[in-house]
């Protein structure tokens, strides 16, 4: 006889569960039954509700102020550099004594400071000339060695933020203000480096890569390859193929302002369409943008005029989009799609529109609201560089390619001629539809060779179980926050021979590469080494740098 191993009480509990599902049973365990009747939830009238909401927001802001910044965030990068200026010991002591918020400066105080360093965020770090205690002031548009006047607008942990007012003593070795092309430079938060030569910009970006790996990778210096000079962008102005100026909806007071123009052509003074001011949420009214492509610059006045015409219809703030595109031939067009360059770019302003771009001899289309690299001029050299890194080891010929975080298929499609089988994954279903069309319809890659799937990047590894890891290359190009741990775990378990990590945030890249190289591994499975590391300038005139790291699996020594 077979005895049941299930205790009888299980069946009793199961019966109870079905008769009294959890929503009925659970209240029986409420603390109120132990501690007395539950406190009645107080009903709040509308002003009380408003005050409670305000208090909770205030508390949230306070908690945020008191917590250390999220690792690898922009705030963290700045904080690490501030600690370097002040000295670790001094910072530790101040944190211990709880004096880290005793700013020597008042809100709106004006002062003269000496710039001591340039942060990886593009802002300068200064120490006050006559401060009572060591304290850093973060100020934009300034260079090491300069003396500037500024106005404090925010105090934080052992540092304050200041608005740039005046350059008292320039660093003439680095600065030449005649290089500045944009009338908004010095206010708009978009560009930081227009006063510098392009060579200096590239050197600074190399320093950012070096510092990021020193601070965030947790790797010894011996594990880092020599970091080459930053690869330049062919265009240093008029390169951006996308801009997103924005504006706030008019307030009641603004709507009723008696000085408002009585027509829908003239823009009221208070209405500003543009980008955020450096270090603030205030919008700078921008009529022209020197780093935007000629097509976008040409279209901007009409886009602005249209916003003014409809000004009083907006109930909420709006983010406009201007994207540079090749014209898309209509379905019945007889023109060969690869010969439709026409040199006549168009500006697409509909978020639901489609954009077409050429990269070398390849065509890409993607939805206007989805991701595509914003500097078309540098893409052929970026994809060629990735290709050169993959094949730097002449002794092997990989056959399979995985493009994780593939977007509209830029890397998968560009590199597909070198592989037998290619697979891409991406969270956005729209981008995946675009990638499939780009591969098969626009660039004639056989569907049997290339496939794309919508999903989380880590899921690609279960889908490519038949790819031979020794002959597989994995390209990673995640968003700014980098990869998550489940992805890195899967990547390490898969053990592709080559991994190329492309990133627009070298700090999260350094963290992730550090995790890969520092893995706890079993002997005999080989280990990853960082073979090459180099910055790429996708964003001239700004402090941003793209970084490409090549990792290779080598046998245990
Ligand atoms: C920096 S873009 C790179 C796109 C593409 N490699 C390119 O160069 O055009 C990062 C892409 O990752 C996608 N993404 C974000 N989180 C993801 C995730 N967890 N899994 C897969 N894709 C993700 C985004 O939608 C975006 O298209």
C-alpha cells in the first residue's frame, strides 16, 4: 500500500483557504487585534491634504539630501572628485562630526574663487579664496587655473553650486573665447567646451576615461591597457541629428498678462522654447543651435513659430522633437531606395514619424521617438573601430555575433558580413521591428542569417544556446545606467571569447567591466582581460564621451 506523505492538516488548511480566501483570512492577523482597535484613518480636508503632500515631498527631498549619491550617477562622479580635492581624511572627519552641511556661504552670496580642477561632468571645481574652511564650489564654463566670480545658488554636502558671473583671470593657455560659436554658450547647459581647441577637448575626454577606470572599476592599474587618444568626430559643429527643445505651458498669470502681444506671431517675453540653463531647470530661449545639423537649424524657426501660434492651447509643458532624416520614398516610388540620397535631408517633427539615415553604404529606418546615435558623421568610424577590435586577434575567425541592447540594429547589421549568424535583442518592440526591416528589407541580409527579438538583454543567452561561445562575439551597448547584475551573470556563464562594450557612460562601463574581470570563477574556464579601451567623441563641444572596451577570454595561466 502506498502511504500518502501529505499531513492531514494540509487538507484542513486547504479547505479553509478555499472557503476563506486570503483577503478574508488576513485581516484576522492585523496588529490592531493585538494592540486594541485600529486607529481611525483621519479624513483630511483639501488644504490639509495639500499640506501633507507638501510635507511628504519636503521629507523626501531631505532624505535625498542626506543619502549619499547613487553609485556611478553623475552626482556620485562629482562627489568622488570633490572628495579628491578636499582629501579623504578631511571628508571622513566632517562626515563623522556631522559638519558636512555647515556651508561657509549664504544662498545668493557672490564670491571670487580659484578653479582647481575640471570635473568629468564638465563643470569646474573651485576652492574659495577667503573661506573659513575647506569647501568646494562647483561652477560651469570655467577652467583650471582661472579666477571667476560666481553666485551661490545651492549648498550641499561639503560643496556648493554657483552660477558663473564673470571671468576675472582667464587661463589663456587653454581658453580662447573667439572659438565660441554659439550666442547662448555660458548659459545653455548643452555645451561646456566651446572655448577649447578640439585637441584639448579630446585630451580631456581621454582623462575622463582614465579617471573612470581608476575610480569605478575596482581593477588594479596592471589590469588596464594603455588608453589611446580619443577618436575624433569628423564634424565638430552641426553634427547633432536630433534636438528636443522644450517649453512650459503658460501659467494663469502669463495668460492674462496685459502686455501679451495681440497676435499669434509675436512671442511674449516670458515664453521660452529651448534647453535647460546649466545647473537649473530654467529654460533658455534658443533660436538657433550650432551643434544641430543644418537641416534642423533651418527648420527650428518654423517649429518655434508654430509653438507660438498654439501657445494658449497648451495645458502642459511640451518637449518638441526635431530629427534630421533622409526623405523616405513612398511605397510606389520607382526610385531605388539605396540611390535616394537626394542630398535633401528633411526635418521630422512628429514623434510618430519615421527617420531614415545612411551609415556608410547601409540604410537605417527607425521611429522618431526611439533611440539612434545622434552623430551620424562619426558612425562609420565607430562601427569600423568595433570591427577592428573584434578582429585584432588575427588567429581566430568568429562565426556568431550577439548584439545586446541592439536598438534599430546598427552594430548587428554593420558587422553582419563578417559572421554566419547574428542575433540582436532590445527592449523596445518598435526598435526591433525597425531592426528586422533594416536588415532584411533595406539592406538585403537573409532572414535566415539575422534575427532580432524584443526582450530584456539577459534573455538573449537562453535564445542563443546553440551559438558556440568560443566563436561568438557579444556586443553590449546599454543605456547610461549600464548593465544589471542578471545580465552580467548570464554573460559570464555564456563565456563568449570576445566582448565589445560600447557605452555613453564610461563610469557605469568601468563598474561593469570591473565586475566581469573580477568575477569569482572556477579554474579552467579562462578569465576575461581588458584588451583595449578608448574614448570616442560622439558629442563635440560637450563633456560627454563614448567609450569602447574590448574584453577577451584567455586561458588560465
Ligand atoms: C545606447 S542604446 C544602443 C542602441 C544601439 N546599439 C545603437 O547603437 O543604435 C541602448 C538601447 O538599449 C535598450 N535597452 C534599455 N534597457 C534594455 C534592456 N534591459 N534590455 C534590452 N535593451 C534595453 C534601449 O531601448 C536602447 O535602444
